[in-house]
C-alpha cells in the first residue's frame, strides 16, 4: 500500500494543532449548523411590586406598568377589562399598556379597572397579591345621567388617606351616522364614487357623521339573499371619530353588494350604498 507521506504529515499537524485549541475553549459551546446555542439560565425571579403610572388615564393613551423585584420573571396581568396580557423580563422592568373604550359603554364617563399581576413558571410572588386600580376616562361620552361621585377610592373619616378626585367629566358628545360612500381612485389619484368595480380592485368605504361612534358594517350579496354570504359582518367596539374609513377589496364571486352601516351603543343613524363587482 502506497501512503502519501506529505498528506499524512499535514493531517497529523492539523490534529496536533486543533486539539489543544479546542481544549482551551472550556465553557464556550461549539456550535454547528442545526444545533442549539447554550444559554446560561437566568436566576428565578421574585415579584414584589406592581404599579400603574399614572393611575388615571384617558382611553387610548398609554400608561406604564411597573414591576418590582429581582431575577427573571414572566408575569400575567389581568388588566380588568376581560383581557390578560403577559410580560417578561429581568426585574425590575417597565411595560407600556393602553386601555381603550372597547370594554366600556359609550355612556360611561369613566371606568375603574382592577389590574392584577401574577408571576408565572419559576417566578414567585413576594408578599401580598399585587392589585392596582386604574381609572380610565372616556374623553367622548355619548351622554350622562346623574354623575356619580368622582372619587376612585372611598375611605372612612378616621383614615389618614385622602379621597382621590377624578378628572372632570367631558361634555356629552351625541353621535350620529349621516352617510356612507364607496370610492375608487383614478389613474391621476382623484377619488371617484364607485358604482362598479373590477374584481380584485381596492375601494375606500367612508362613513360620515358627527361625534364618535361604535358601529357595525354588514355586507350582503343581493343575488344571494337567504343563503350564506361571501362576506362577514364587521363591527367596531371602539368609539371612533368621523370620518370612519376602511379599505375593501372586491373579491369573487361577481355580483351586486349592499354595504349597510349602523350605529350602536348610543351612536344613532344608518346608511347604505350598493356597488357591482365585475
């Protein structure tokens, strides 16, 4: 058997050099394609504080949740508005959050939500359960009956605490839908009223009115009345200022469609428009 001594020498030199180099890399994982990178685990956390800053905010404006403690922590926050949001990080850390008008009546000038922070997995709770009251003001209520007390917290006369006053009530803003229109855009960029539209082309639906409005939008194919519709009803639970706009694409099947918008939760008025998709 013939052995190429030159190649053998190179191979031995390669082994002799690489072996001690690898031995010096203690603690540094060798990563190959398809293998996970080893990460040093974080120290399990302890949650010992929870605040919302500010504790009073207008709907749609951000506040900050402040989490106190040490170590790594995954935290589940029941924000009191039928939603649960998870946050994770090295304690202490802050996280933004926004309350909207979706979980309050349009007639309410404010609503107080009780938020609760609960640590998850290996993160533990230190001390008492973490609750925080947050007052969310409705900047555009539809109307008010006799205003309740503006106090967020009630205390007895012997308490050293003071009653926290709320933001003055915003004036009632009646909301009414006035009209609905569908438009397309010409080659020059000018909008025009859409009576017919090509399949696959976009069009803009605009709802005009006064005030702010929660609404529903129903899209019906006239040739298919009484049968399952190709478009689903759409709805907004947010109080939305006029004009309200949505971009809609005409999809198959071709036919004539009626768009009907109706106000809800204190917003009055309806409107409809018909378009043919070809």
